[in-house]
C-alpha cells in the first residue's frame, strides 16, 4: 500500500497532465466536428440561394396596371417586372361580356416580346357604370419555362 501511495505522489502530476491533454484533444475534435457540420450547412444554404437566383434570372414576371387619363380615357399597361425576356405573350380577358360591356377596348396582344423592366400599353375607354376590375390571364414563354401564366384581377 505504501508503495502505491509513493507511486501516486511521484507520478500524479504526470498522470493529471496526461488526462488534461487527452481531454483537451477530445474537446478539440468534438468542437472541430461541430464547426465542420455548421460549415457544410452554410455551404448548402449558399448553394441553394445561388440556384434560386439563377432560376430568377431566367424568369419573366408579367403584371398589368391601369393608367388613368382624362375624361374616361385610360391605358392598360402590361409590364415585364422580371429579369428575362417574355416572349409569345398572349392575353385572355376572363371578365364576362357583361362586365366588359361598359369598357371600350380592342383585343390585347399577342405580342412577340417584352424585355425586362419594359411594358406595352393598349388604350381603354370607360363608360359610366363600368365594372371595378378587369380579369385577365397572361401567358408567355421565357428561359425558365414555356407557357407560363398568371391570372390577374386588375383594379380600375
């Protein structure tokens, strides 16, 4: 027993130092593993963000708005708010004939192309008692997909 106690007195500092060193190495590897996992998640999120941006670069985004003039005259503006050309644009009026009866217009489109951040306008005239909205479906092709469409209810 005395020899065991004397062994501990002589070697305890070295044993404790070794245990601390092993614990430090274990903590380092555990921390390093967590950092690598976080880095992998961040890289994955960044790649997804780049892919989303790449898709947006290929998309046109069609919108419509009424621009009021004076004495019942107006224009309907078809806007490409996207980042790519809208091609082969077709516009279908979804409002009923009754809803359109007091709005003087011609058929809208088709149009070959509307560049990004550009628009095309068509004339409208309103008679008293016209409806409050025009319902439309705009269909177009872009780099992302053919025959994309949006249904809009354009307030007057």
